[in-house]
């Protein structure tokens, strides 16, 4: 991908076309369509705008289909709702993996699974006949199948409240090491550099560069190859200037007390997976623009990581767990849906999960897409969670249905969660009939929620020692709050260097937050008190067109 594609003329032309189309288009928007000044500014500086992140490249690329097609019935699966078909499905998936990739077909019917369905090899797609035709009926939870999973931060919390899935996409070696650590009660880190964050080696150091640059200069390009996935690794210094930079810099972040935020500090170094596009001498062009500045005090380097899962997906099925009451907050048993972990350029499409503790998870996952997904049934703790340094992901055309039974006492409902230094993720075209825009603290930054209707009845979470709710460049764009509750919808008094554009009037309720940073937050508010008049209507799609 080249900067030359994104000229100012093309950007402004797109903005004008979108605005004119809105003014002459459907009756829905004809009366008051407006192009905010923030959009016009963004088209002039798309990679370095102070409030709006560039997220036009979020999500997975298209992949050619592998010719190998395996039907799970050949491996013993029976769609009668009674026979345990998990071993047969996993055998078919393993066979596709050994062959270098392929599609594993699950025909119409109800297939009982008494174990985790594991996609651990790149290029493997698990495909049902459609979410209304193929059902996996899960009878057991992750506590039963793998064991009790405590928190690495102590206490009696169950990490199944935010980790793992009954359909689990993760590299086989990474999954094996996680399960071994859990069973040994050596609660692991879950990301790209192993259970103790020590499974990496330096490839080269990187010279200083600015956020938004596509090309960097390295000390030694000899170990870099086009198409290779590397980690950009940034450490913090004793003054926490990296964290301050993630929060936009200036007096507010400089005055913030970082030293006692132990959970937040455990998320550093910041690890950003990215593919090398070109190598020309010591000049290395990346697949995506830099998410942050590179400064010498942060020791910027490109490194190795655990083997990634790439080009794999799950499509066209429903995962329904046996219906059990939702557990008290943070004590989930692990009736969890679909999780992508240490996955890059993978996807989930046309998948529904029902009666789950936690719906769809991105855990140290990057450049992945969740499309046409639905969380339904008795109610979930985290319908969607994005954590442990997940970046550049796209969640679009998603639905959180209204729960089918009342919420039990002492349970929590969050919504679309983001935490743990996760950045440049997008939630687009959503129908949230319950839940909220949950930040679990941990300084997530440069994330976008756009073109979403939400009945804002959830509550956000996050430990105090996880630090700020928001870093810089959070954007809420064209948000329709049907019950008028504020609760992290309107960012101008909460998030630094961020933007709220096109939000109907909202009022506070009992969970009232105060800003983490003092002074002027430099956050913009435009077209507040309007409903669906902002143009472009969808910030991600408009950036994608550029």
C-alpha cells in the first residue's frame, strides 16, 4: 500500500461526493445532512489528525480459497443433536491443517460438541451452511474442559470471564502452551511473546519516526523480508513518556500519576504486529502507517514473535451453549463463544452465539474482521471483548440482541469492550439492543465506533490500577442512543484529543465518570443533539473509500 493512493484531491473529492450524495439521496437524510469541519480537516491530514485516527485499513484482507474441501461427516460427525461431534470436527480441522489449509464443511443440522473446537493452522476455514442452518450445541464450559483459570493479578476472579472460547482460533503451539500454563496454575500472559513475554528476539532497531509514516529506517534490514509479519515493540521509560504520548501528551498526561497503575504497566511494552511490504536498503515500508511516534527513549525495534495464525476463519454457523444462569460478575465458567488469539488477518462471518458468558473475543489479535455476528440468548457478560493489545480489527454489521431472561443478581453487562492498550479498532454498523461502549480502562487509544444504534443500558468496567479509561484519538461518529443515557457515549469531557460527532442528546445516569486527566482535554464535539445527519454517515467506510 502506498501513500500515493491517498492524495488530498482524492480525499476532498470523496468528502464532497459523500456530502452531495447525502443532500440529494434518501429521504432519511435529506432534511439536515451536514459535513462537519472535523471531516474536512481529516481529509487534509488523514494519518496525523490530532483527534481522529486513520482506521481505513482495519480488518482482514481477502484470501483465495484453498482447493481442499473436507466434510466433517467423513470424519464421523453426526448432525443429530445427540452424538458428540467435537472429535470428528477437530479431526477434520487437523487434516486440513496438515494439508496446508482448506475448507472444513459442516452441513445443515445440530452437531453436539462436548469439547473445544480448535482452529490452529493457517489457511483453515470452518464453514457451516449458514447461521440459520448449522448449529454447534455446546454442553460443557471451559472450566470443565481445561480447568480453573485464575487471574494473573490475584484475587478469586475467573479469567474465563474475559478469555477463551468454545470455538478458539489460535496457533496450535500457542494454544498448547496456554492450556499447559492454566493447568499448572501459572497464570499466563496471553499475547504475541508467550506466557512470560520472553519468546521473542530482536530483528533490528528502528530510527526515530513520526506517527502516520509508512516507511521507517532500520539499522539492519538483513533479517526482514516482504510479506513477513513482525512486531514493532516500544518500551516505556521511567517517566512514562510512552503512556503520555498514547494519551496525547501535554500537561494533563504529564501530571497524571502512572507509577501505581500496576495492571496498566504490565501491558507495556506496546507490541504492534505488522507485515513488511517492501525493503529497499535500510528503508522498510510497512503494510500500515505507524500507530505512534518512534523515539529513541522507547527503544523502538522490530522483533520476532510466536508463530501467527493467518488466513483462517469461521463462517456460517450458530454456536449455542446449553442454557445455564449467568454467573456472578467475574466468576464466569467459560460458556464462551468465538475467540481469535495471536491471529493476524483472520475472520468470522455470519456467526451467531447464544446463551454464552462472553460472545466474540479478540485477544492479542490484529487485522481481523468480525462480520455479520450476533450475540443472543440469556444475556452475556462481555458480548464483544477486545483486549491484550489487539489492533487494527474491524467489527461490522454486528447485533447484540435483547436478553431472553432477566439478569440475575450480581451480574454485569458491558457491551463492546476495549482495553489493554488496544488501538485502531473499529466497530461499525451495529445494532446494540442492550450494552454500552465499554472501556475497561488500560488506556485503549485511537479506536472508532461509528454508525451504531445502542440502547445504552450496560455499565463499563475496569480496575483502578488499569489506569485511564481512554487514550487519545477515540472517535464516536454517528451514534444513536435510543434511551438517551450518556455512559461513555459523549467523549468531550472524558477522553483526551478525541471526537464525538453526530450524537443525539444524552444525559447522565448513576455511573458518572470524571476525566482521568486535568486541564483542557482538546476533545472536539460536533453535531451534538442531532440524529443521523452527519455526513459521511460511516467514518470507517468513508476512510475506506479514500
